């Protein structure tokens, strides 16, 4: 039988470890340091990559916000550098973003 202290330790580890894994997938957007990119969310479709971007920080945790109002989806064409942002909070309204040059750090981060 597990002691009370062992149970508390296991519960603490269960809470702490997912938080550490959650924080590990976010990196700052090199083109816009106030934004965070979820590298684990990247989905490839030919030369286009789709990924999630957090537009703000959660003031309670200090981590990128995962609130629906703070997350957007960006599509990046790795060949041309063209970008589109989809805004789920506005029924997936789209915004065209500036095209990235082939030596842009964001293009290198996302496309490799």
C-alpha cells in the first residue's frame, strides 16, 4: 500500500512533469519576440507548414498563453516565404503577413 507521503509525491510529479513538457515546446518567434511558437504543433503539407502561435503570456504562469483568444494559426510556404495567419477567435478570418526572405530566422526555425 502506498503511504500518504508517497501518494503526495507521485501526485506532485504528475502535476509538475506535464507542465515542464508543455513549456518545452514553446520558443520565441525570432521575428517578433513578443510571440511564441509551438514547435510541436507543426504540420507539414508539401512545402506549407502550419503551426500555432501564442500572441501573449499568461500572467499567472509566465508561460505562453493557450487561451483561445491568444492563439492563432500561421501557414508558411517554405519555398516562397509567403505567410498567412488564421484567427480562430474571429471565425478563422485570415491576415496576409510579410513574406520572409530565405535567410530569415523564422523561416529557418520552422522549415529547417
